[in-house]
C-alpha cells in the first residue's frame, strides 16, 4: 500500500516538473510587444500615406478613392475651390469697377470678358501645378498633428514669366496695348495690361500646354495634417498653401531675382 502511494506521488511530481519546464520555455520564446510603440509606428505610416495621397493629387494630378479620406472632398470639389481662390483677388480688382464685364479684350472680333479670362488663367495655373515631382522625407506625429517634410521641385516662378512677353507676337499677332484699348473701348491701361498678361498665360500654359520650368535643385516643403478618425487630413488652408507653394520666386537654377508671373500681373494691374 505504501508503494502504491509512493508511485502516485512520484508521478504527480514528475507531471508538475514537466509542466513547469514547458511554461518556462514558452515564456522565453514569446517576444515582448510594446503596444504604445506599435501604435506610434502605425500612426506615422498612416500619416505618410495620407500625405502622399494629398501630394499625388495636388502635384501630380493623380486621383484616388483615398483622397476623400484625406480632404473630405472629391477631386472635382477641390479643383473648383482652388480655381475660385486663385481667381478671387483678380475678381475683386475688376469688381471695383462695379461691373467687371465692362473690362474685356477684343481679339479677332471676339470679346473675352475679364471674368472668363481670370478663370482661364486660374485653370492654367492649376494645370501646371499638377506637374511637380516630390518625395516625402519625414513625418513626425505629435498628438493629433502630423508634420510632413517633403523634398520637391517647384515651378521656377521667375522663369515662368519669361515666355509671356515673348509669346505676345506669336499669340496676338503683335497687337499692342493701344489697339486693345481702342477696340475694347476702355481707357484703363493698367487693366488692359493685366488682362493681356492673364490671357497670354492662359493660352501659353493652358491651351498650348507648354510646361512651366521647374527648379534644378530640390527644395524643402513642410506642412501639417490633423488627425480626424482614422486619417490625417488637410483643411482648405493647407490645400491652398500647397498650391501657392508650387511656385517659388527663383529662376530654374534656383537663383533669386527679377519678377514672377504674379508680380508681372501685379505691376500691370497695381494689385494681385
């Protein structure tokens, strides 16, 4: 009887020993995961994806289903907003006349009203914006804010202005401002000069589809996205900022001097 109990005790002891040994091995082989670190990595990755989605549309013209997740807007809605913003200052300037449609150009016996010219200019400006190469360098997430740093090749604003004057003869047949003023029955020389510049820009970079020159050396760009739900989003101000920063005041070789297309319009119209 003693032998039987001793056998049961020995068997139980052996079972406990083997069980403890198995648990110890499993614990050693199981990697330790820090949940907070994993969440941080996922946030950085998501912010980078969202930033790329945004820049792919604004600087490359690439539309995707994810764009609405990042902007809460469709691609067409964003384009409409940007054309409106790019046109706003010009529209306000012409509105000072109380009837901006009094301002128009007569070309080949056709009237081109100020509102249409401004819209065509804005669309051409936006069209050129969507031809910029970029590379996201760094994304830093802090709380609900993601700071994005990218390297990109913006349009050389000073270079963009150069073809405008040269294109006048080719596009307008050498018609001078006096002729435009006389045919348009408009005595406001500054306004006519502004309309000429805007129209030339719309034709050269819009209708004829010439590429605006980009800088040769990359430039650093920084902007902020805000987390809402599962994505990091850009509001209208950020979107407009990125479109405005698609051009910098420099020549193609990145040397700063002279005037941009915008300053050329400002000089001829006294405001931009």
